[in-house]
C-alpha cells in the first residue's frame, strides 16, 4: 500500500485557485474581442508596464536585439535548435503519406497537410524561456507551416535579446513583444494589426493555459501545458542529493509547481526530504522553490516496482525522471507520462533545454490521453478517396444504399442509388434501398 511521507496542498484549495483564474481569463478575452488593439495596449500597460509604439519588432529592432547576445550564447542557441530540428525531422520522416487500392477500383489515401498559420507563445515573466522558442518555432518549421508568429512578454523593460535571437533563428515570420493572456488572445482572435492564426502552441502559466483552453475550438491548440510538473521514481541505487537536486530543479519554475517522489526505499525518501531542506538554504531561487515544495511537494513510499508503476500512472506527471536498477521496466510498463528521462545520466533539464525532444508536454493529468508537442501536432492527416471504375462505384453504391436506409437517411441513399443506376445499369426505385 503506498504511504505518503509528505502531501501537497488540499485539492479543494487548488480548485478554488483555478476558478479565479478562469474568471480573470474570461474577462480578458472578452475585452480583446471587443476592443482589439486598444485592449492589447491597455492590458500590456496594466500587467507588464509595457506600451511601445508597435508591439511587433521591425527587422532593425530584431538585429539590434541579436547584437546584444554574446557569441557563445548564440552558438549555444543554434546548437540546441540543431538538436530539436534533427529530432523533429526524424519524426517527420516517419510520417508517410498513404495511397492503397483496398478493392478493385477503390483507392484510399491520406496526406499530412501542415497547418497554415500558428502562434507560438514563449514564456518570459519570471524566467526568459529561450528554449520554448526552439520547441515550437523550429518544430513548426520542420512541419512546413507557412506563417509562424511568436510572442514573448517584455523582460526588464524591453524585448529579451536571447528570446528574440531564438525566435529569429528558429524561423519566426513575425515577432511581438507581448505577454500573458493578451498575447494568446491577440494571436487567436486577431486585432486590427495582428492577423489571427489557426493554432496556438507553447507553454505558459496557469492564465496562459486557461486562455488556450477557453479558445480551443476557435483555434487549435497543442495541449494544455500549464505550470510544470516533475516526478522522480527512484530506488536505493541513487542517493538523496541527486533526487533532491532533480526535484528542486523543476520546483524553481514557480510557486505552484508539483514536485513528487515515488520510491520503494523509505531511507531514500527521508534522505531526500532532508537534502531538500539543506539545498533550500543555498539555492538562489529558494523562495519560489520552497513554496512549491511546501504546497505541492509529495513523497510516496511503495512496496514494489509494480506499485510504483501504478502510482506513477495515477500521478500522470509531465516529466518523469527514472533512477532505478531497471529503468526499462518503467519504459515498458508506464502509460501515463509526458516524457521519460531514463537513468541518472539524464535529467529533465536536458529535455527542457537542449537534448532534442520537445519540452512542451501535458500537465494536470492530461498525459492520460495525449503526448507532448511534436512535429505531428502541426500536421493535419487528411484522407481522400477515388473510385476508378464503373463496377467499383456500383458495387460500393449497393452496400451504401442499404446502410443509409438502415439509418433512415433517404437522401444519403440516393447519392449511392444514382450511381448504381448510372454505372451499374440497375433500376433502383427512388427512395428505396438497392437490392
């Protein structure tokens, strides 16, 4: 039976916080829908103290921002983008168009068609999330998206140079210094100066995730990627220091970041809790990390690998770091996770920043039914069909006619009947099923 050595915040308190977020987002979206550019300007001034002449950067402003980035940082950005681009291309290459003759004269197929226009959100409030530009823009470019616009909030009174560089080198066609719900609304709904897109992608805080949820249907979204989550699965092959380091490595994201540990070693669990307290005395971002750990941290002790798998699937975390004797046991048996990091030599930060897999991943248990952002999210798999002979059309038509009448769709049946009459030369009375 799993035992909690530490629990997080009460579920009711979390639901109350979510309700307040929903109400705030509803009002912002309504304001942008009715007031357009003026609402964007007012909201940016209110939330970010940012009111430029134009939120879109000119080519000269982009070059000026890039010039502020050190040569080493630019090289690192380009290296990370090369890894993301390479893996995305391998994924794209695995997705083949299909055309097959399923019956004599009946040809079915599908094509992978890129979304026409997307909006990429790059968080940059507490931390400038440079890597998010790679994950969305580079991946969309590999998919073949024709128009890519990108938004990031101002950082310390202006565009963040490294984010702008990452957006530019990633392939963004339009770059805006605009943050929060107002950025999501502007891209999805459009304004007098911003042409709307077909899909919104990218991670963000709880408000950004809620904005995407409320706009889904008006536009497509990648997934609901809210505040980050991490889960450590460990046994006595590792120690408390590495477990604590990996938990706090994600807890610093924000005060509402779940950081959970599942282990079959109570000693390791207690050592990890003690090590977290030690590290919080020296971690520069400890103020945020401590609140996340206090409110959302959990430590669960299990009796077996099987119980650990069951608990891990229940948690359905965004990031899952596996440090056990047999990491492949979890790879082969777990079903609910955003991304797995197998063995102590890898970690979530590698995936977040540079290794090549995408870091935009499902949160809030959405890993039960979706994976993360990947090149396939930007592709619509669209089917087509072709009937090449009279005989095939008449044969399929007879089956179709009877099945339509079974459901009461007489006009549907007539679509089939007219072809049975013309191509099969059979006399099918109007409004009746073909015999």
